[in-house]
């Protein structure tokens, strides 16, 4: 059973701080990793994708991947109240194959306090 | 609007009725995925389709659920003889390809069973 694990939170950080969100996955064959943001009652919105070990930065967001440890994280710098949402980690284990389904974690709820 | 289009946004059905959910992928995307999100649960993959083909239906319940993506028109997720447990948010996503291609989500259909 392929699994993606996240701490459900809530994770509470003050405005302007760095929020660190973590995710582990069970399938060593996983190749593609994604972070989605989901506001309450809304649809998931793609924030970051990462495919190789190391860091990938996009604005205030940095994704980090360590395939040896089967670990992926998302850092949000200068957190804003508008960042308050549930962050979903998603993993695709079939690189280039016919299966395209994503396996999602249950999400970490982030609360940024003004 | 060039995003993934789902309709209806909200659907109410009585037990035993049929529910039909529609999804038009983003322009240029030929891969469609359906996911279900139960209250307080993570997103669960249901089915992956390309035009006129079901590629992976490993997440679909064996009975009452079916999906199609005809040559012309939107993808349809059909639930026959709905039961209370079918109440959930159903999201459609699309991508231009498989594997490492990010999936973009529609606004979802909230299905409520009376």
C-alpha cells in the first residue's frame, strides 16, 4: 500500500515567520512530488513541483526533496495570514508510465497569526 | 476561463437516484483524473482517462460508479443508485501528459445525498 504521511497540525506560526511543512512517502520508486494548497471549501491549487533531490525555490516557497530519506518538505518564508490553508503533499510513483494518479497525504493545516 | 471546468458545483440527490458529474479539461490537456474527498479525509484517486479510453480505474468502487471521456464533450463521472456514503466533494484534474506532469484541479462538485 503506497502511503503519503503528513502531520495534520494545526501548525500555527506568527506572521512573518517561516512555516515548515513535512511529508514522507513509502514508495521508493516515487518520481514526482507536488505541493497543493487548499482553502476551506475550495479546490486544491498547485504551488510547487519537484522531481530531483535538493531545493527548488519559487518566490516565498521552497520545496526540498530527499529521496534517500523518502522525505519532501515545503518552506514558506515571510508567512502571511493569507497563507492559512491546508497544504497537501502529493506523490506520483509511475514516471513515464500509463498510470498518472497522485497519492495524497491528508494535509497539514497551517494557521498564520497576525 | 481556460481552467478545468466542472459542473454542477453543487448537486443534491435522493437515495437511489443517479448523479452525473461533468468535467472539461484545460485547453491542451488530454488527460483527465477524478478524485473524491470525503469530509476530513484526503483526496483519493478514482479513475484516469484519456479520450475514449479508461487508463486506470483502480480507485473506482466496483459497483454503481462509471466514468467516460468521449471523443467529443466533457468527461462524465456517473454514480447510479446513490447512497448516503456517496456524499463528498468530487474533483476533476487534468494534465497535458502523464508521470511528472502537474495536475490542475477544477472547482469540484459537492454531492449531497438526502
